[in-house]
């Protein structure tokens, strides 16, 4: 296994750990907190988190990871530090402005926009004000975290992510256990955000003492960082506005409990999207390093796309076949009855979004982040229009289907991006790969169906059935040669074995 491939695998493992450990902590904490504070209060908590997390988090920090990776080989530290400084200034400014606006509009949001129950409006408004303070702290911390990403220090990033999740989820459980509610949870989250941002600063300084904020900003770097960040602002604004709109629409029309039924399964689907994002995070600095090496960049993109397809298929099939059992075991049967079909729809939506991740990174690598902005704008606009039409006759499921339709509309961008940046794409190769996936998907589906239908519902059934199906799925992929020879060498090297 080559040095570069080995480093990519190790970094991917670190990224997955940074995703998986927090997910497991949240998985354990969510049903406890939900039952302790009640479904309605928890629904309000999720909506408040949505406003905090998506209202004004216009994040320019990703530009830091891109330009650190792209420019590190040139040894031009001044340019890199200029990019870091511009991103820092943008994030700090947006964070402070966002916190002020949220504080000013908090009471109007909970009363006139969300129509939260009168008895919950005061704590919800106070929670938005407190939570808004975490925005500048979070955005500043992410600048330093993206220095670590650009330097491919994914082990350190994994530790930071796990520290954040352990503190947030552990504190939430303790606060819920002792009778505290929304405001206390948000105060604790704010404290953790500040602490983690300070840790990120220290970690970045230790990993890269020559990188950081500078007063001598190169004008040459202002324009590309601002242009790149502006495109990210657009798709972050559209994505965040869509999420806030749909959650607000659910609360206004169907109440806080319906928001919990809608948002909890959606959050699980977002976790999967986050999982694949974490896997590809390790490839992003490498893609920027290979910007002038078309052949190797194309090969890395193809492997990323194959991975996305191979992982997304069993994820969605498991939701379809075992989602109701999972929700019933995780929370309760009543929750599963109300949330299962929403889980299926959200699963389909975020599976399609996951399939677009490799093309998304390809656009950003080639300085075409504006293309991603247009994609998100079109998808969000279509989704909002359909939500307004479908919320009446089809209720929450109509809202979820509207988001799915918006994503379906922009899926062809995958083929456009490959054609634009990689040249002619071998369509026959992709048809061949899909044909090799079909028997594996059929075997996976039949295995899970038999387990989940004819064996009693339990965690053991769910885990053993899924693992058995995944094992057979992998064997069929191997037998049909979906996994290429060089990928087999990589796999056996990772397992510490030689491939004959």
C-alpha cells in the first residue's frame, strides 16, 4: 500500500470515528432525554437547535481547508495565513451579527413564526437568545479545525469531535435527569462550544505553529477566499432556510409533537449523510493537492463515487425493511407508527444527497463552488413551493416528499460535473458497475426481509439480520468483481494480509 493511499485510509478511519462515536453518544442520549422532558418539549428543543444551527452559520472555514491543502506545497505561508485571516474575519463578523439578530427576533420567532404553545414560548425565546451566543464561538473554532483538516491532522480532529459530543450528550442526560429543561440544555451547549473552540485553537497552533492570523494580509488571497466563501454562504443559506421553513411549517400546522416525529428520523438520515461526508472529508485535501494531476484526480473521484453507491444501497434498504422495528425498539411503538414513513422518505432524500457528495467535492476542488450554490438554490426553491402545496392534503409526509422531489431534480448534476471537469465519462463502465450491484442488493433485501419478518422483533434480530445481510452483500460484490484488483490490494493491505 502506497504512502498516499495508506494515509488516506488512516485519515478516513479517523474521520469515521469522529462521526461514529458522537452518533453513538447521541443515539444513547436521545430517547432518554426525549422521554424525560416530553415529546412536545423535545420537539421545541429540536426546532430551537435548528434556528441556532442553521440561521446564521454562514461558514467560510471550509475555504481554510481548501487553500491550506492547495497552497502548502508552494511553501507560501503568507498566502495561507492570508486565507486563514480572511476566513476568520468573515466567520467572526457573521457570528456576531447572527447572535444579535437572533436575540432581537427571538420572541417574534417563537410566537408569530413558529406558533409555539404559549406556555413554552418564554423558555424557547430565552433558549434562542442563549444559543445564539454559541454561533460566533462555533464559527471561530471551525476556522482552526479546518487548519487541522487542510494539514490532514484527522486524528486530532477526531479527538475534538468526540470531546464535544461526550460533553454535550453527557451533560444533556445529567441535566434531564435532574429536572432541567430547554434553557439549561442550551446554556450547557454554549459552554461546551466555547471550550471546544479554545481546544481547537491550541491544537491548530501545536500542529502548525507557522499558520494562523496575520495583520499582513495578501490582497491576492482576499478575492478567491471571499468568492469561495460567498458561494458557500448561498448554499448554506438556502439549505438552512429550507430546514427552518419545513420545521416551522410542521410546528405551525401540526404542533410540537409532530415536529419530533418529523425531525428525529430526519436527524438519523442526516447522520448517515454526515457519515459519508466524514469518509470523503479525508479525500478533500488530497483532491486539492491533485488539482493539476487530472488522471489521479479522476481515479480518486471514481473510487469515491463507487464507495458512495455501495454504502448508500444497504442503508436505504435497511430503513425500508427494518426502520419500523428500529424506531419501536429505540423509542416506542407509538413513535414508530407516527415516524416510520417519514423515516423512509428522509432516508431516500439523504441517500440521493449522499450520492452527490463526490461531484460536490469535485466542483469545489475546481473553484466552481458557485455551481453547488445554484444546485442548492434550485432544489430549495422547488421544495418550498411543493411544501406549501402539499402540506394541506398530505400533511407531514407531503412536506418530506417535497424535499425529496427538490433533490431528485438536481441529481443530474453528477453527470454534468464529471463531464465538465473530468472529460468524457465511460458510460459503459458505470452501467457495468450498476449491473454488478443489483444481485448484491437483491441478496441483501431478501436476507433482511426473512430476518425481520420471521424472527421476533428484538435488538438481536435487528443487529444479526443486518450484519448477515451486509456480509452476504459484500461477498456478492466481491464475486461480481465490483471491487477492482487495485481496490482488493488496498483492502487486504488494510486488513494486514497479502493478496496473492
